[in-house]
């Protein structure tokens, strides 16, 4: 039985990818603990280290790592560097030569995850460990070194029998570096857990991979709580031993007791006395014991330093700019992200310094939300409902007057892959290329704006243009308003904003698709297909100018054509608690029309370039359209001044930033 390791660190990159200076230090630190006969017990001839390798050398090394292995061989693949995804979701390991052109990866300059997966599958070894010190999120905050873009399902790309995968963060988070460390913060605690024996939680003298993960995760929760390491075991309860520890070593025993007794970086008086007694029992040198305590306290102290740093920055900012601009608010968030702090970590600081829970521009903010429950359904490939469940979402109500309210649902921030994959049925070219977009939290209308809501707001004071208080073709106070142009909807938002003091607007196209998908990747948020039991659309074949547009999608069945709008909320909601995102009424978005997603924004904002373009985006399909047009990714447009009986909208309001 052999123990074989390949350690790859990529610090240097071509323009377009940020350098990662600590990556080469990471692999040296990992080599040190693996070669130590009291720790990793790897033989020197079986540990390969590559620093900044070109593509061909890296691919060759990965091939030889898994080739000609025996069943009981332990094979370790460690990577520190950028991970990159392309529009179809495939994952690539970066190399020194990795390049991007027009923000798109040149795949021949990187190593495809599927190729690594193939080598792992071919290998006879049933004891494989993969450790990835890289993240899969796409934004670079000022002063932050993140490890590149995309969203990736690691189990899909690298999973399999006899494997354990550890990652520095989730598929939507940054992997942070620390200003005070020569290693990435994740690898620092990996090495510490092995080197100090601290990861041997059960005291059996062996460090299993799951113990190492638990140790690192606990340390990161103390030092960088915004970072969440992940652990993907191939089988429940499956364990692989990576290193050993001296279980009878008095220093290790003392460290474990210190870990057990520490509370938020401090020791109570009884805990202090117990530790002093243990020092004497173990006959520890006081300097050694003090060093151990300082090492255990370090992540807590690092966290406190970050909080103090954040508070000092915020106080200085408020002193110079009492009324925060949108730009400054966003830069405060960037700095918070750079420090690896969550909203809940800084909430008390913000309340103390500026008297509110979140820095925001000086507009009136939504009230504290309430919660509501709703039904969620999941359909199979034939459109039959196979699961019903209950969802819960937060919302607030805007009292419009005359007994009419507007319900606004809280949409969590996150990251998603916008557009449709190449294999999606009836997809359009304008839905390409798929690209990763980061979305900030916002509130969105639970339903499309209704005729009742329109009538009340149309009576508010005029801002720019007149509004028809009753424009709709299909009458009903609880039906969506239609026959409204893009300009009409902008005036509606302006009047509502002026009346309430909040900033209401149309959603950006990216916000709309993110909210519609609600975490799903299928053509519809119900599943692979749709039926007229789930949404209002043309469920019959439509012969239009010699082309027949089917009334069914995929293996789903045909249905009815209602030939009119229906009351909002008639059909099941998506996972965010939004109703009528598929069908019923087209919904205007802020964006100008673009024929594809080349160079599209990646931070969720509206795409307003192309000043001569008077067409505006429409999303969601309608009662008049066939099911293809109701897909989450489907895009349409119309001139901004056009009104029609299938054109409506819903509004959003954003906490702390304008649009």
C-alpha cells in the first residue's frame, strides 16, 4: 500500500486572472507535513509538487497520479489556485498559462475537470482524497483576492466511489486570504490541524479526513465566518486516514483541553485554574503552554481585529460622509466581504455607529418583514405533480390606500448561472452565453401589479407623464394590469417611490431570471416541463404564418387555451414564494434589448448600454403564448411605448442601493 500525493499551486497568471501569491507557499506547507514521518508518513519519492506549471505539464502529472495505482493506495490531489467554469457549467483547473478572452476562458489553456474525473474513474485506487483550496464565485471586491468564477457541483464533477472531497468554500463563496498569514487561511488551518495534532478529535492517534475538515471548519468559523468549507464523502460514514498524531504527547493533550475550555477567545476563572493544574500534571514548560494558548486564541483575536478594523473604517466614513451615497455603501460592503465578515457579524457595529442595521443610502427602507406560507409543487417530465410541499418566505406590505396593499417578498442574495444550457429544448440563441451573475438581496412583488393596485397609484401625483387609471382589456381588480407600456410602468414606479419614500423600480433582467428560477436550473421552476394546471398560457397548438407552435413542451401534455388573463395567485408559487412568474402576463424589465449575453453585466444591474435601442426586455411569457416562451431563460422585447393585452409588470424595491 502506497501513499501518493500531487500538490499543485498556481500563483502566477496571464492578464485577466489575479495573482495568488500564497498558492506556492500552500503547497510547500502541505509537502512539509505530508513528508514528516510523525505526521503524513508519505515517502519523498511519492510526493510531487508543481509550482506554476504550464497546462501540458499539469495534465501529465494528474494522469500519472492516478495511473498504475493499486486498490489500497491512498491518492491525494491538492490544488491551490483559480477554478474557472465556462458557459455550459464545465469546470477547469487553472494553469500558469490560463487565459481569458472577452471574459471567456480559452479552455485549451486550462485542465478540464472532466479529464481529471476520467483519470480518477480509471484508477484502481479506492482511497482517493481531493483537497481544493479555491472558490467558485466570480466577483473581485476591491482589495480582495478571490479564486475565480462560476458555480460548480463538485460531487457531479469529481465525486465517485471511494472518494472524499474537501473544499475551501461553498460553490458560491470566496476563499479568502489573510493579511497576516503567508498561506491561504484555509490551508493554514489544514496544516495546523495536522502539524499540531489538533485535528485528531477522538484522540486515537489518527487524523481522518472528516476530522481534518471539522477542525478547519471550526477555526474558520472563528476567524472568517463568511467562509464555509465543504466536505463531500463518497459514502455516509466512509473514512480515510490522512495523517497521524502523537496521541500521548502532552502538548497535544494540553491543546485539546485549551480548545475545549476556550470561550470566545477567553478563559473563565475556573477554566484558567483547570488549565494551570493540567500544566503541572503534564509537566509542561510554561512558555510552551503559553504558546499553545496563543495559537488557539489566534483565530478569535483575528476575528476581533477584523471587527475593530471594520468599526474604525465605518466611523471614519460616517465622519466624512454622514449621508452615505450608493457608491460608498457598495464600497463598505466590499470591505466587509474583504474581511470575511457576515451581515450578522457587523450588525451591532452598524447600529452603534450609524443607528441602523445595515449601511444604506438615505432613502426610507422597507419595514421588518413578516412571513407567509405557500404551496410548492414539483412535476415530472410528463408534467404530473410528483411532490407537494410547503414553503415559507418573508415579505412586507405597502399600504397604497383605499384598502389596497402591495405585497413585497424578500429575495435572498446569491449567485446563479443566467441563460439556458445548449441542450435545453427549444432554446434560443439570444439565451447565450450562459454566465455567472451575482445578485444582491431585494424585495419583489409577490404578484404582477394588479388592476386594483394600478388604479390607486395612477391617482398619485404625476411625476412625468399621465397614466390611464383603467387601461386593461380583461377587467378585474385582482387580474394583472395590462395594456401598459414600459414608459407607463416607469411612471408608476416613480409615483410609488415619491409617495412612499422608498425606491421602487422595474427589475433588471438578471434579477428577474434569478427570482424566477429560485435556485432551479430546469426550463421551468416546476421542473422539466409545464402544464396548464400549473400556469396560464396557450396550451394548444398554434399555426402562425405557416409555422406550428406546439401547445406542449417536451414530454408534457397539451392543455387549454384560456384566451385571457387569470387572477393573480391562481397557480402554485416558485420556491421564493413568487406567483405567476410563468405565463399569464409578460413582465417589463429595466434593460434595453441585446441580442445575446456577450459582455453582459455580472452583478445583477440593468444593461442599459446601446443608447439608440428603444426596445425593452420582456420576461415570463403570457396567456397568449405557447409554453416555450414561459421558460425561465426565455427573452423577448418590445418598443418601450407599445401597449398590449399581454404586457404587464411587477416591481422591486432594494434595501440600501438605487438602480
